[in-house]
C-alpha cells in the first residue's frame, strides 16, 4: 500500500526499493523546468536531500509527454525504480501533482518502495471555501493553507469576502465599504442560541489591500489553485448597508455583531444595481478566475414586503410578488459578469432565477437540488452541509470540543461520503464539476481554531475529490494519516489529534 494521500488511481508495486541519495540529480527541459525547480526548492526545504542539476544520467527526470493525453491536464505517471525516478505528464499541472506525490514518498527519509503510479483526478473542481467575513484571517495563514491545499491536489480556493458581519475587499469607487463595513464594534460571545446574548466589547475587523489580494492570487496560481471571489447579494448585505444605507431601505444600520440571517438586504432600484455592477466589475479586474460567486442564499424579503417602493418595482417589472426581485437582481448582475467574460456561480437558491445554463450551482442544503440542477443543464459543485461543512463539531461530545456551529461531523463521516448524486445519466454526471468543503467562521476567531477545524478532515475531502470511489477505503486512509499529521506539525499547523490514526 502506498503512503500517498490522496490515494492514486492506480499503484502497481514492484520489487525492490529506491534508496534516497544525499544528493539527488535532477533533469528537466522546456515547460517542465519550472515545475522541477519548484519541486527541488521544496524538497531541500523540507528534507535533508540536496539537489544538483544534471543532463546525463539524472536520478530524477521531469517529462512533458504529448503521448499521454489520456491523463488529462492534471494526471501524471510516477515511476519509482531502484536507481531512478521519473515523473511524466501531459500537462504542467500533472507534473506539479506528480511532484507532490513524490515529495510525500521522499519526506519519510527511508527507502521508497518501487512502484508505478498512474493517477488523475476524479473531479475537476476540488475546493475549499473560507469565510473571512465573520472573522478576518491574515494573509500569512491563508498562504500556509493554500500550500497544504496544493499538496493535497486541491485546485480551488473560494474566498467568501463579504457578509453581514464584515466587508473585506477594497472597491476604489466605494471606499466606505471597507472603511465602515470592514469593522464591527463587538462580537457575540458564546453560541447564537445561548440566551441572553452577551458581547465582548472588542472591535473586530480587517481589510485586504489590493497587494494582499494579488499576493494570494499569485501564490495560488503557482500551485495551480484558482481563487474565486464571493460578493454576497442581495442578502447577507448588512456590512455594505452600514456603509451605504441608500442601497437598502435607507435606514441607518451598523455592521452586524451577532450571527444568524439579517433582514437588511439590497433594494434593487436602478442606483443599487449600478452600485452592484460597479463593484463586481472591479472584482473581475482583480481576479483572473473564470468564476465569480454572487452568493444568493438566505435572502429574507421582509424589507421588500414592507416597502411600497419595492411593491411598485415588482409590479412595473411584471413580477407576481416582491419575492421575484431576488431573481431580478441575480439576472442583472449575471448579465454584467457574463459580458465581462466571467461565469457565475452561487448557492443553490440562485438556480430558480432563470439564469443561463452556464451558471454553476453550489449545492449545500437540499440534496435533491443536485439532480434537479443537472437535469436542467446546470453544472454543479457538491458541498452538502451534512458531510462537507467543517464548522460542525468533530465528535459527539461537543463539551470536549472548542465552540462550533453545531451538528456532528467526525473524520470518518466525511470520508465515507460519496458526493456523486445517485441515478444520474452519464451526461448528467459530466455536469457534476466536483466537490467543495465549506468553512464558516462565526465561531472560529483565530487561525489556530480554524486549523483545528480544517485538519485532519481536509485530508478526507481531498481523497473524496481525487480518488475513484471504488478505490477509497477508510482503513487504508487512516493508516496514511499519521505521516501527514507529522508534516503539518513540522509546518506549525495546529490540527485536531485523531487518536485512531495515531494508534496505527
């Protein structure tokens, strides 16, 4: 059994071992050279192995092979022989992922069993969504987590940048969004359901600068990770409305200090749509991602129902009620984004709004929505809360765990989930782009707490995203965890210990 995580598609063991030399000679040419250099820099940083570049009879060779199209852009072939190593791939991303597998084999420091690995991902979209609106997370921590995502062959970082409790992204046309919306005066102490509420009296906030955003994007790109920004609308908008109440009911408000769903939402008059489109167009200029997420979940209509202006607008638009205004907003901003060359994604609620078939639905709440969406032609990403929300408790004894959202999602439950909806045709299965785990940070005030919730459950998500379903096995997975946790420990990541894994 290989020690590689996520488990490769095919591993053929061979006789003998590769004994790692003190100095590893490496050769690569052309487009393979940058990936070889990235690998050797990491190898020398994480192990005692030294590297020299050698064209004749190298120990390790990186090869871009045009005769391997069946591997796709992210697949690779890794060969471990007694005296040499080789990584072949059809695309440069494949070379990178092959090097991540080889790095895992070499980090142990001992002889590496000879083997032939043929590997490619099960899903195209392998993601983590991080909410930084509820609690701001520093760039330094985000870069560490991106590095681990890349090691686990995950390729999407969904950055939830705005919500009721904070607006984290600068917009030059509307500086008050961060000046006012980036900070709240205090934060709820304890759980949302605990009564009476108490607050800490301490201001909380933070804003990413354009340089911060470009640093994250570049760091991710070097690791074949796409950074997808999310701007929530038309609900989850109270932080924006604290800065610009004129785009809502007009009544003043403050950045929300508690959790839950705020009734303060955007009111879709013409000036508000101009505002939203201006914001989104500036976001498209910052992020090269082919996708922009517009949220769309949990939008109360109470303010619209109490507004004669919104009733008149709904009537003028020929809508049956003000509830149809959400679709009106969503269609407007979607058209703007599509004209700017972007694809729209959003939570499953937006799929009822008559959007184009290119709109990607993030299926989080109702499992049956996955089947409905692909049957209508929409691509989807599965991120169902029951198995993929990492803000849930990790055991059935919440009193022994740090404060969390609720529910119980242990490592084993994450691992045993098959995200492919049942009963789909082959064509419909092609519309399941992949899997995304979501980490909401209402109860995660620090990077340390965030890491505790991420690891080791992110290992299970990575294997769910990459490895063929028929290859996955909980027992084998648990045997491969201890080495990965030791690596996290060396990186200074504060993970949750998993005793079942350590006991093996």
